[in-house]
C-alpha cells in the first residue's frame, strides 16, 4: 500500500472542485503556504471569485495574513489600482478549519 506525502495531500486539496467555504479556506491557506504572496487577481485566476471573504475568515481564526496594495496590469493592458496582495506571515494555528457562519 502506497503512503501519501504532504505534497500529495496538498495536490489533492488544490484539485478539489468543492466550492464550500471550508474547502476554499483550506485551499487558500495551502496556496499561501506554497508561494510567498498572491494578489486578488491571481486568486481569481485560480478559481476563487471572492477571496477577500475567505481571507477575512482565516484572519478571524488567528492566521497572520497581511495585505499590501499594489497597482496591477492585466494581460489586456488594463491598470487596476490598489489590488490587495496577501502574505502569510507566520505559522498558522493548529486548527485549519474555516468557520462558515461567522457572526
């Protein structure tokens, strides 16, 4: 029997087509752990239509996600001002579960 590696598990998570809040939070966190930073337009390219809500939920769980604003040109040459770029700045808490019904 073949054992799975953390890399296999991340690949499976990122290929999951489930769009629930919990899955999206887990996927966003996995992306932030794999790359130094991701901006809103890049998240949308990855299939997250509204990543800001999921990032807010992750912050409310205690993940230290910071954002800076940057001007970004899209491939069609359009300038988008003050697009958020997100960074995961520390090791996350043990509980990586996204809470769906936040008050």
